[in-house]
């Protein structure tokens, strides 16, 4: 029974990893690709590790597997946020955003490049 649970978890993880890879290949801009890679990739890898843990017999393996899942859950969202911020500020073309969006006037963005519609915006200077 536990072997079947492990197989089901591993198959579900592979489906999520396939969806992440397909999203990276098919999505048009860097924010959409980053979202697919970090969200579906993290869930997929976590499910594959859980599937492997279902068949584990010793406590050391289970602890290492759970620590690996915790590491994925703590680092992937931070890495995704930093990649998205770097892509936005570097002026990468963003097809999923309208010309006026939440970061206009908040985060500096390099001027128009490669057909991108967003213009350069600057941070507001705080009063000292």
C-alpha cells in the first residue's frame, strides 16, 4: 500500500515538473516563465521527494528528505522574487503587463528595449 502511495506521489510530481518545463518553453515573457519554473517546479520536486520518502525505512533518510523539501519551499519563492525583480528592472520585454501597473513609479526600470512598451520610471526620493 505504501509503495502505491509513493508511486502516485512521484507520478504527480513528474506531471508538475513536466508542466513547469512546458511553461518555461511556451510562455512568452520572463515573468511568466519564472512563475512556471518556481511554482510548478517546486511542487513537482517536493512531490517526487515525498514519493521517495514513502518508501524510506530509516529515520535519517526521512529527515534529510523533509529538510530538502523545506529548503525548496524557503528558497524557490525568494529566488523567483529576485529573478522577477531583476527582469523587471533590467527592462526585459514584459508582454503580460499593461502599460500602467503596480510597479510604475515604485521601482526603477530601464527605458524601452526590444519592443517593450514600458517607459523608464524612477523611485520616489524619500524626504529626509
